[in-house]
């Protein structure tokens, strides 16, 4: 039933394990230049329960950038065998280093995650994610091999080759970014294939926030079960949290991490079930531990225990980022609110784009929406009616009326990796 018996560990035993591993982690972290100074004077033996972690300071992305390239390392550089780095093209990146033991632990967590949603040794996995400095590709790859699946490192793009590989090798599991999954499903049909006849049964989706409506659209278009996942390079990469077969939240592997959810403004813990910023601490990383890392990702703990019997707490899908909030005309808006609204409408295709502009003395929001071919008709009144309905639905959700532009399928440029959903062209003066 479980890849690892720790998945169903008694809560009291699990919390005792967390406290013990946290003390060990603090001892390792003090070997790094950054934490040697940050944790000076702190007594690790004062940690008796996971709740005692609140006495420790936060770590931020700016901290990681300030220590670039090697200030976070708790071991000599020659002890590391892998480096991943953030994908940002401007400013100082963040670098994450892995020892061989760290990679093995990561592969185990990833294999555990895939097993939870039904992947088995007899499956064939096609990895349709980019490799390189991005952690998603290699994280899934090594987890898949650890589980024993035949693994096809297809990489991103080249739709026709992807389809051929899937058909030729009876691929049953796909790793794919949600925005590309919607695009890919349409391309499969355009190539003359029925998605219901494809061999796939499981899609592992993640790397970018997406709504439940987007997931359901993927499942309907591809005739597949799509399982949500969560990861970030600072915590290894994918495999931090994953859905099980019940799809009722992502199990966060608490033997490897301590998770907290805080008010982004005050830093205090929020009430159970309330949305806040996710804060993460590594418990098993030997070369570059990170303590109380402010992810800026917004989610909540899901109360109660999952029907699968796993005792590790579940987090909800990422609702957005604390630093991605749009403030327009005094209204706080998260892009995921707009996606949720759009993807619930049957006429809407796979892609959309939010543009913020300044017109005269005020800022405006434009939402460009791809419409499925069968709804993009020559009847102007029909299109205007749809345009007004979309604008009204968005207004009901975000409390202001954006300017909606309807465009034909496949006209909004596709990003190479994670989808670009917001372009801010407002005057910054």
C-alpha cells in the first residue's frame, strides 16, 4: 500500500522524529558560514518538539542570493556532486548544491510521491519537462528510475516526436507542465489521434500554479488522471508534496521537512485551514540545509486525515504567491482567481494573458482569452455576448471589470517553460 512505512507513521512518533532530525540539522547548518553567524548563541537542545522551530529565524531568497555562490554550504565543495540554480535571467541567482546522499534521499522521496498516485514498476514514464538547471526534469527522472519504471527523457517541446514516443512505447505516465498539457491535448487531436485511445493513464503535473478547473480540463481533454505536486529547488525540487489516488490535497513528507503556514505580514502562524505563506525547513539534507525558508507560496493545511491512511499532513494546491499579488484600483487580485474563472467556462481554450497598462491617469487590466475554434464564429453578436459574459464572471470574482479580448485558438505565444500569465506594462513613475 505504501512505498515506505513511514508514510503511515503514528503522529507522535513522526513528530519525535522531526524534532530529532531538526536538532541534527541545526548542528549541520552551523558548519556553513551563513548559519554559523545566524544561529550563534542558539541552543539546539532547546528543540524538544517541532513547534519549537518558531524560536529560529527565517531564511529568505535574499539571504540565499547574498550567500551566492557557496556561503550556504555546510561541507567542503568537493563533497558535492550536483548543482541546480534558479531560472531567473536577471540579478543574482540562487544556487542549490547536493551531496550524493542528498540525491539518493531526493530520489526516494520522488519515488514515494509517484507510488502514492498509482505509478508502479510496470509503468513507462515519459518525462516531458526541461532538464538542465531546472530541478523538475532530473528530479522526476531519478525518482522514476528509483521506482523501477522505464524512463524516457523526452524533454520539452517537439509535439510530434512526443506523440510518436508515447504511441511506440505505450507510455502510461507523463510528467508535463499544466499549461503545456492543455496545449498538447489539442495538438494530439490535430494530428488525427483520439486522446481516449492513447495508452496514458497518469499525468504528473506541477511546476506552475494551476486551479482545480485547469486540472479537470486536462483530465477531460486527455482522458487521464492528473495528479498535482509541489516542489521548489530550495527544498530539493519536486517531491516535497504530492497527491495520492484520492486527489484531496498533497501529502507533505514530514519526515523530510517541517512545514509552517504564516501570515505573510506578521510572520505569525495562521489558524488551521487558513491560507497563508508556506515556510519550509529541510530535515534530511546533509550538504546544504535550509531553515525556515519563506517560500512566498500561498496555501493552507487541509484539516483531518486522508482516506488513504497516510498520516503526513496535506497542503492545498498553491493559490498563488505572496509577491504575485496584483493591486489594481485598491483591489487585491491573484492571477489564479482569473484562471479559476476562465477555466470553468466551456468556451475558453487553453491559454490566456493578463496585461496591466496605464491609460491616462488610471491603471487598467486587459485579459486576452483564447476561445475554442467551435465557439469562435463569425456571428459578431454571439462573440460580443461571450465577451460580456466573461467580463461579468471575472468582475464577480475580482470585483472590478477588466477589458476582455477574445482571440482564436493558439494565437497567444507559448512560453518555453512555465507559462507567462501576467505582463505588467503600467507606468512605474
